[in-house]
C-alpha cells in the first residue's frame, strides 16, 4: 500500500499518508488538488474489488452517508473509481478517535462522557431518520476533532431498513465488544441496536473499560446476550443514579425495554448532563458547547454561574468587594452529592439512606398498556440536588384522566418510617403516601383499598414547595414508600418531584 503514496486518484486526489487499514479498504490522508484542502480517502483494496458483494457494500456506504448532513457525522464529499478501484472522499478530521482518547486517559470526566454521548446520539438519530442503521457503533468509529467535538464515521456495514442486506443470516457484523444481543444472535437489527452499542460506549467512557471480556469474540458476544451488565456505579461510585439509569435502559437485553429511539435517549442524556455538570461544579471544553444546545428548561437545572460566564466574572468582582457569601451559596447548590439530604434533617428523626437506584416511577396499566413514566429521570428525585427533578408525563387536559401516577422509593430491607419530606417545583397537587412490602405490580390498582398491595399511610392536599408529611405506619416496617399523585396543581399539566427524603 505504501507504493500508492504520492499517486493521484482521478487526476485530483493525491495520496499523502496512510491513516488506517482494514480487510476491505485503506484510508489515506490526501490533498484535493482542485480545492487545495486535506481530505480523507477510503480506497477499496484491490484484492476485494472483484468481489461483487463487497463492492456493492462499499458503494452502499457512499450512498448511505451521502444522504446525511449533520455536524456530528463525517460527511461524504465525493466518490469515484480509479483503475477499477472505487473510493470515497470524506471530510478530513484532524484528531484522535474516541478509543484512542480512552486508551490515553482512561476514565473520561463524567460530564464530558455524557456530552460526547449526546453528540453521538444526535448523529445516530439523524441516520435513523433516514432509515440508516450504523451497525458498528464503537469508539474506534468516533473521531474527536481539534475543537473537541465528536463525529461518527465508518458506515461501512450500515444498511437501510428499506432494502435487503447483503449479510447472510446468522453472521455477526460489528465489533463484539459493543454488539447488541439481537445482532449477536443474527436477528434483525434496528436503530435500537445502535443505541445499545452507544450505551456500551458510554459505559466505557465512564469506567475506562468495556463491560465484558472473554477468550474470544464469540465468548464476548454471548455475554452481551446472557450476562447482566456490570453496575457502572460499582466501577465508578461518583456516577449519578440518573446516568446509571440511562446506561441500564440503553443496554437492556430486550429491545422492548430499551429506549425506543434516539430522541428518548437524547432527552435523558440532556437531563443527565445538567445533573453531572451541577455536581462537578464546572464545565469546560465540549461540555460547555453542548450545554449551549440544551433546551432552556433543562439549562435551568444548571447552576447560574455555569450558564452565564459573564455573571460568574461579576461574582468574582463581588467577592473582592466582600460578597463572597453569594458564591458560597451558589457552590453549595452545585456540589450536593447523590443521596445526601438537600435540606437539614429534622431534629426528632434520622434520615433513611437510599441507594442510588432506589427510586422507581409507578404508572399502573390503566390506559393503553404503557406503564412507563419518564423512567430515566427517577434518580433525580433522590440525588440530593434540589434543582433537579423527576417529572410526570404531560397531561394537556389539566387532569390525569386516571386514578393516579407516582414515584416510589425502595427502602430495602424495610423501615418503620415516621416522616417523608417532599420537595417540588410544582406545588398544589394532591394525593397520598402509600406503603407496601410486596414488589409493586403496575398492572393492578385499587385507589381506595389494599388489593394492589399498597396501604395508605398519609394523605396530601395542596402540597407546598417543601412539605414534611407525617406517616401513620402503625409500627409496621415497610420496604416501599410511594408518592401517589391523584390530582395536578391548578393550571399545570405535570408534576415535578425534586426530592424525596425518608425519615425513621
């Protein structure tokens, strides 16, 4: 291949250096002599150019990516053929791959990992909107440019959902470190398979290692099919419950338990970025760039000093002038840890320690069979940060249209709780606090009784911003405590639960 260096393809692209090589093609850095700019050339290897299937797969990559124009996808500039060898011309990205970055640094800063995941998810969402599935999402196929932005590349085994693929049934394409269970089993692959792979990439960015290892690629693939994903918080305890929930949902074994599409995943990642940035207390590089793209509602979860650098500078002047207390107050809001009380514990009780994954949405199956309720946000209700929250779905009629909806905490193995503190950004709703020792059953509901396993231990009427609710458990130890919402606040279409604090 080195003999090709210095040659010019189609009288225009001069090959200057080799970037990488694979079984099907070699990638070069080249000079576009017409426009005098650097480009990347993927040139099909001569020994496979005569294979009609491989040739069609190569051409299909060019057709697929040519449809896509997105800031986080490496774009196709041109395609052609030189002496019977097809090539694709891409924009040149001067930087490392995400895999090289992880190998070099190990664990990435958590907000940075989430920011990259958002950019990758946005790129995949754009591809999926064109019915194009990447099928080989891995950090080796993500380039980090000179400005720190992520760009997805190498759609070499991509296929559209509108045409028959070239891959024989049962053949696994893609790197098995990141392969989805259905792809490992040779089953149909959809956009949700890409989201699974992205969940694995996010796990690796946060922990510095892939979740499964084995003697060979088949052994690793089968672990994706059979083994539970390792707990990311066990590998890196400072990871928030919200981020842990995102990874768990993205990498669910069953497709129906996974994010339905990139839009759902992006929404939870954006919430998580706001949380992780608040907890880190700073935002630099690509995190700052991604934060600017968040919807204003989500930006409000980020401490004011991180959203407005100019104001932060003014606060520094105020410090010199003697107003340091303002900055101390801001910092205290930005640095709450997961599971720590957002407010001081009342003198007559003691706080119940809740695990980082101990909050769960509860939406009994009364209408349409959908029991989800912003499940990816539930950790925000027990993360110790008052500015973050779990939110119910939007009820545009202003009424729930069903007996209720809620969120419960798992106080395993059980506790005789005396009080529950509820902090909300949407005061005025009503409902009950209910308790149970049986695993909650979302297909059963008995609002006035105990047939669904819940026992009412308190009532709530026109809940205030911060309410200390006395619980009447009769000395009974319960494992699960449910905030059961039966009516929305006046003029509101949803309820926000910022913090649930349980006391014994």
